[in-house]
C-alpha cells in the first residue's frame, strides 16, 4: 500500500502539487490524468524520493520516506519499477544488459540464472530474441517495452508508468496497454499510470484521478468535457 | 555559484564518490573497463607526444649546455626533466583532454536522458556506479601511462643524442643513471596520482551537474577539461613545493 498524504511542491513561485493525497492499494492501477506540464512526472518522482517535497509525506506500507535515510529509501525502491517517459534505457548497454543490471547489482544470481530471468522477462514483454540489440536500434515502442522489462527485473510489487503510450502508433499503444493490464492481472503488479491519453486511462485504470493546477480530484466518469474544461 | 561554494561542492562530490560502499564484486569489472578504456585508448597519443617530448628536450638541452659542461650531463638533465616534470604533466594534460571531456559528455548525456535517475530508481548509487570506477580507473591507468611516456621520451632523447649530438649511449646512460635519484622518479609518479584524481573528479562532476540538453553537455565537457588542466598545473606547483622545494 502506498499512501500519498497532503503532498505539496513548488518550484520558485510555480505551484506544481497542492495538497495532493491518494493511495495505491494491492493489485490496483491508479491512473493520473492531466495535460502536459501539470506535474505528473514531478509527482511520481516525489513518491520515489527523487524530488524532495515541500510538505506532506509518502508512506510505503506505513513507512514514511520523508523520515528515513537514503539506504532505507534504496531498499524501498527495490519494490518499485519505474518506466520513464523517455525510457531512460542505458544506451551503452544492449537489451540483455539493461534488464540484467538491477539483477546483477542486487542479487547474487549466477550469470546463467540472470540470463534465464532476462529471457523470461523478454517473453512477458513480447521481445524474445532481442537480447543483443542496443536501444538505438529499437523503435520508440520497443524501447517502451524494454523499459517495462527493466522495471520488472527485481520482481517489484509496484510499477510506475510515466506516459507509457505517448507518441506511439495505435498498434504499439495497444500492445503496451495490454502489457500493463496483463502485468496487473497475471502478476498482481499494482501501480500508477500517468498519462494525458484518455483511451489509455480508460483501458487500464481501476481508479482515475485528474491532476490540474496542482489539485488532484477523483474522476467518476470520463467525459471529454471533464478533461478539456 | 561563487568560487568557494563551487570548491566546497566539488570536494563533497569527490569524497562522496570515494567514501561509499564499493561493492567490489560488481564494481571491479567496471574499474577494469575504465583502466582499459583510459589506458589503451590514450596509449597511441601518449606515445606520439612522448617521442616529440624526448626529441625537443634533447635538442633544447644540448643547445643550452653543450660546450659548457661534460656531455653526460645531457643524460642527467633530460632524465630529471622528463621524470619530474614533462612526463607527468604532458601525460596528464593529454589524458585530461581526452578523458575529462568524454567523462563529462557521457555522464552529462546520462543526466539529461534521465539514465542517472534510472539508476537511482533501481537503488543503484550513481556515485558508485559511474564515478568510482572512473576515479579508480584513471588512478591506476595514469601512472602507468606516465611511466611509458617517460621511457619512450628518454629512449628517443638517447637515440637522438647518439646519432646527432655525438653523445654515445654509454655516456648518456652514465649521466642518466649515475645521478639518478629515486625521489625524482617517484615524485613524478606521486604527482600523476594527484593529476588522475582531478581529471576524473572534474569529468564526473561537470557531467553530473548538467541541467538541460545537448548544449549544456557540450559546455560541461569544456568546463571539465579547463578545470582539470588548471588544477593539474596548480597541483604540480604544490606537490613540487612539498617534494622538491
Ligand atoms: N527541476 C525543476 N525545476 C523547475 N521547474 C520544474 C522542475 N521539474 C519540473 N518543473 C516544472 O514543473 C511543471 C510540471 O512538470 P512535469 O511534472 O514534468 O509535467 P508533466 O505533467 O508533463 O509530467 C512544469 O511546468 C515544469 O516546468
Ligand atoms: Mg511528464
């Protein structure tokens, strides 16, 4: 369970998050909807402790990340996979090494065990056989999939997706959306999906929130008017 | 940022990169990769520089000394010049040009494409993952490169003296070895260890602090080389004061 309680954040005079509260239960996907530049990425990074907040707190299973030191934050982060908006794949490493890195760094798995695990993940994300490719030779959509794969490496309980479908063609978008749904249904991954795409929000969200001008509000029924107005 | 807070920030960054848990099991491969990358990558240019350093020094020295002192002094002088000053300094400046800039560009690019954030999110300390191997890698590679360049420079000087200045190998060698002080050689090496630290620290620091895009990455590479070069010369003076002053 992740609880975000009264989190506020501003950059100079720009108020990005204003008393934001919500929680993420087990095996549930929370969608945060909002136009570009409203602070969705800032919110995700604040939850991970990457961006310090001005006030409020974030609790992981009751433990506040504002109250613990860096090594404990690192421990908590191992339970969260983060799919960056721009994928943030390591461009000096091939697909295999990208996905293997967290496993190599955090477990004592042997080389062959690591490889097996990566092959397994590639199967889940539908990228089998692409181990040797480098990010630069992947399409935008394939990079997204690999980024999801890397986020899965440590078998995290939560997955955060930052605009997972932005800029993808319809076919790739469906693939990513289906993967997100699958990961929840088959592997019980809870998480947060941040997006400005209504269709993605409707397809994956168990609960949908709207973030606008720093305020968050629960959306009961999506209508275009809600979004635009 | 004013100069003092920059120096403070730079020092904190440097110590934060070294005084962490090394996790040597995975880090050792990353260190070796850097030693290889820095060492082998810089070797050709270092050798070219060393050849000409040796030749220029012998020509200049003979111009200044021949006729006034015994000829073996040529070997003594060249040896000292190369071991104390020219070898460490020129090698460090060359490596700084190559490596401080490429470190800053590489890490800076990782910063702007959020790859450093990605490390943080995966609970991998980017200071250990990126900075530590570069600092240790160059700390190992630079003294080795320095010794190689000194060796090459002395050989070239000796060959030139033998064939063009009428100073046979035996005479040159007498001057070189008979008045050899271990302090000269090791003093030079100690300098190169300090130089290694500032090269890696500048490269990593300016890369890490990049905010923005491609243009800022380019600037970071420039700052890294300029800072490293200045610090190399300042340290050269300070270490010289302590060891030879
Ligand atoms: N480090 C920062 N410093 C200053 N302003 C920032 C910083 N990060 C984000 N912002 C600002 O906060 C706002 C929200 O950004 P972001 O969370 O990236 O939006 P989005 O909802 O598109 O993900 C933007 O106006 C952005 O300019
Ligand atoms: Mg964003």
